[in-house]
């Protein structure tokens, strides 16, 4: 018998001064049995950095070839494809052909740096791909915020991010390794 996903609920309040987006998002997050709290929370962080009413969680680890987060326009065309972790370079290339914009959020410290070293040249040719690294200290710290019912306040200003939950506040700046273009 297969294990079922664990359901997490999050009330994510986003104040993104850089994009002029202010909203509260009620999120339902299915954490695959093989997914860690760290990876799930990086997905939430990626949602906060790209918050939009049309942004949705994909099926993630349970379905290969699917985005962790996806934003589609009214015609069903993929506007934004987001992968979290260390995706296969071929999958990123495929996603770049299927969507207007692709963002990869790396985490994991040394393994993320190693992944970037191996894939930087191949991804440099893809004009619609961004690669953003979440510092290892942050991806580890946000794990402590994971609860079955969460309330997280997120403020983004001048490319810096503040996350507040459970009387804790984390401040950091995601590291842009590759910008589109």
C-alpha cells in the first residue's frame, strides 16, 4: 500500500514592495512521503517570491516532468514554471521550451553549488531561465517554521526577504545565479 501525502495548510501574507503585490494566500500543500520539510518550505518560499492569484502548486515529486509551481494564463499556456531543488538539466531545458519563463530555486549548500557548476554552461543558453539559490542557512532555518497549520508573513523589498512566523523572523537575500536574457 502506497503512503499518502501529508496535507499542510498555510496562510501566507505577502507584502512584495518590489512587484507591488499585497495579498493573503490560503495555501494547501501536499507533502509527498519522500519530501522533506526543508524542500516543502522552499516551495512555500518560492511561492512567496512569485506570489500571484494564478500561481498553483504542481504535483511535485509524485509526477516527473511537472513543475513544483506553475502559473498559467487564461488560455492554459504556461507563463511561469518553477522547479525547486536540483532538477535534471534536460528537464529544465524541456520546461524552457514549454513556458514563457522558468525559475529554478536551488538549496542545499555544497550540493547546490556543485549542481550549478555542472549545469551553468548549458543553462546559460536558455534566455527564459533564472536560477536562484536559497542560502543553506535559510533553507535549514525555515524548516523550523513547518507546521500542519501555519501562518507566515512575508515582506519583500529591494530583493531582500523577511519571513515571520512563530515569533521568529528570518531575513535574507536570495542569490540570483542566472537572470533571464
